[in-house]
C-alpha cells in the first residue's frame, strides 16, 4: 500500500493533477488528497485550482458540480459512485411532482424550486430554468429565507428531512408529497420531495436515549439530513463542516455522540467521541473508491487513455451553473 501511495504522489506531480476527496472517503484515500472538504467546499476550491486535471474522490453529482463550475478542466473520478439520495430524483420525477402540485391548484409560476447540492446536474438545471437555487446543508437556511422573499411556495428537493428541519427552524409549515395529504401540501410554506439519505436514516431516538442514560452530560450533534425527530432532540445540528468545527472545539473531556457518516466521525478526535448508532453508519457509495482506483486513474491519464471523465451537456451545464451561481450570490 505504501509503495502504491508513493507512486500516486509522484504521478500527480508529474501529470499536473489535483486530487480532491470528500470527508466521507476512507482514510487511506482521504490522506492522498490535496484538497479535503464537504461537497460545496470541494467544488469551489477545485474551481480555484491551477492544475489541468481534477481527480475527484467522491460521488457522481460532486464531480458534475466541479465540471459545471470549471468547464475548462478535465474532471475524472476513480469511481463514478452514485449518491443514493441523488439517485432518488431525476428530471422525470421532478416534473411528475410539479404535475401533482399543478393538479392541486399550485401553478409553476407560484413555485420556487430549491435543490440540495446532492442532486444531478440535470436536476440542478431544471431548477435553474425555473429561477431556483442550489443549496447546501450549511447555507440552506439563508437560501430558503431568500427564496421566501419571492412570495412563492418553496419546492425543496430531494431531501425531505433537510427541508422539514429548516422549516421547523424558521417556524414554517412543511409537507412531503406522497406522505402528507394534498390539503396539507397546499397549506405548506415548504413543500418537500420524498427523498432521503439512507445513512442518516440509521440514527434513532432510541440511540439518543441510550447515550443520554449512559452518559448524562453527553452532547448530541447531528446532521440535518437526519429525521426531524432526531434533530429535535439534539444539542447541535449542522453541516459536515459545521459539525467538525463544533466537535473539535469542545473541551477534551466533553463526551459527544455524533449522528453522521462513520469515516468522518472516526477521524475527528481520539477520545470522548461516539458514533450515534448501534450499526456502522458508513456510506457505501462513498466507500467504493480505493487507493488502487486512484492509481489506475492516474496511470490512464499518463497513458493518454483517460477513464471516468465527467462530461455535462452544454444546456444542462448552462442552467445548472445559473442555479449554483444564485447560491453563491446569497
């Protein structure tokens, strides 16, 4: 493994490649990266990188975001792994949900779509064409508040939990298409698509009760992709970057149980940090990428036979970029 890592470091320098890796990657892949971060941070920092090639260790929608924002760069991925949440929505499902709202008497002119960054470039483009925004878990509050200034109903895709949790924070009504009644949907300020993160659904109220009983002074910190029942009982809820800041700044003797992906939690701090689950909450698609995959992708570049290159249709790229840039403006 060490020899392979040494070869990777040599190749990336030789080939003018910047390696970027999401916080949820395995440690051995994470440690190879020039840039680490959450999805938005990676897209922004990759955009600023001077190298010709971006080798992105993450899931497919993240690679697409880099390509949309930096079309002049060659973006490759060791594995084009698919985020399960992003897979839950495509343009057809987006249109079908709009049709449901239209049938309920809510016309497209009265809808402002906002998509979580965990979505394909095609979905971002559909949102962009309707005048909508992209958001992340760290800026969703600000984006939703800006969106509400339009006087329109927010159609939030694809993560119902994120939409519900931020509606609760703001004190607004939310409803989920397919779960709530049509009357509840019509009455809601934020209408949510019925998608979710399978990893963040693993955390339960029973998990919180277990840790609070075992360690009465423990803090509970969770990601807002968790179910609203979990977020309501937590001491802190925040994005990946916000969780890292909150947890690493705690006193060393303060116990904390964290409700998010295992690899990130495991490397946060050595003592008094616990995973808020009786099972290992590891993202299967984020963990597809191996050191061997990184090496093979670099060798392919060296041999002039690029593999797993990310390409985005020009029209899709145009409108997806508009939706992303609206987010940056806020």
